[in-house]
């Protein structure tokens, strides 16, 4: 049942239409790769923390508990953005969060 709920949450998170939420300061993956900056890493950390806070209210758990540093998320995002340069970093963050939620449900 936990796996089902985590998968469902991940699908909902990734399937939201663009008008459903606003992300301030979101950049595209091309910019992430070409112009790495500490500000981008801080933005990612805040974005992921916001998703985690909402998820924890609904599900009572935090998938970020298994991430031990912001550097891990940045490295994951580096790889994601190299493979998906036309996507927004927020979409990559949602993908990372969904992966962590599914891992946590196993």
C-alpha cells in the first residue's frame, strides 16, 4: 500500500499542468549546466524542502530523510539536466522527489 501511495503521489506531482503552481526563480536545465552557481543549489534545496513539507503534511513522512547533503541533490540534478537540457529545474526536482518517495516506500 505504501508503494502504491508513493507512486500515486509521484505521478500526481509530475502530471500537474503548468498553471497549477508557480515556481519563482526556476531556470531551465541548459542554464543549470552552462552556468552552475551556488544560488541555483540553494534554490533547489528550498524547492525540494517545500515539496517535502507538503508531502509530509499529507503522508506523514519525509522522503528527503535519506538525503544526507545538498551536494547529493545537486549531483543528481547535474545528471538530469545534462540528459534533459530543455526541461525546467523544477521538473527535475519533482522527478528526484518522486524517485525518493518511491524508494522510501519500498
